[in-house]
């Protein structure tokens, strides 16, 4: 239906998570029909955020500074490291105020069908971090899905020569669900009731 620059805008919007064809069409038309200044502001804020944010060189979290404020914070519990899939999960766990340790963001989960194997996880950096610090426990706060399970077990095996307690969140999180959509209270309880791998 759309063509030219409008089609291009629609296709770029469709690449965003959770945006289907119809929604992309609606958003593209909305952007073009609203006050131009507002659309320029949207475009500028995307560019500024993209240019300003980078991955923390220690934990991989997306942030404006490197190292990120969490890695720089000496008041956090240095005995705990929490492994998560994305920066989104860090914000979610922080919102529970239940966890005060450090994080490591994987960025992806093992998924051979999508071409994501052990090499793409970049686990050498994680191992170096664990060897460098004095963590007593590593908590896997990863969505309980097929990819999540194989990632947890692969990393647990990868770190087996390091003497450290490995735990994962309790099964308060339903299998197949996404961490992002887990309620704060459920996530808080899952953090309290973690168990060894
Ligand atoms: Zn960091």
C-alpha cells in the first residue's frame, strides 16, 4: 500500500520489537501528520540517545557512561553477580530493590537456529570478570525458556572450574515467559527464593 519514503519509514518502524505491519503503518502516518516540530524532536531524541549510549566495558549494560554507575558503585554487595539477558532486565531487577549486587548482561541467549552459539556469547569476558572479583554467588536471572535453560547450563559448565556458588531464580516465573513481563512482586519473590544449579 505504501511506497517511497513512507514505505521506508514504515519498514524501519516494523523492525522495532512488538510492532507489526498495521501498527507500523499507523505510526508512520501519525509521524507525518502530526506537528513537524514534534516529529523532528522524536528523530533528534533517537539520534542523541543512540550517539550517547554505549555498552559498559565491564558488565555490558547500556549506559551513558563507561563504566556504568552500578559497576562504579562501591557500596553494592561485592559478593553477588547477577547474569541477565539484557539491560532491560537490569532495570527490572533494580525496580524490586531486592538485589544490591553487580550485573553481567549477556546481550543474547544461546539459539543455534538463529546462529547464536557459545562463541557469540563472549563468555571469556565473563570468566575474566569472575576471576578478577571476589563474588561468592552468581545468580542466573534469565527467562525460563528453552534458550534460557541451555544458556544457564552452558555457562554453569563453562564456569565449573571456578569455585563459586551458582544459583537461579525460583520457579515463580512461569516456563516460557519473558522476564520483562514478570510482575515486580513475582520477580522479588523469585530473587528471594533462588536455588542452586
Ligand atoms: Zn557496568
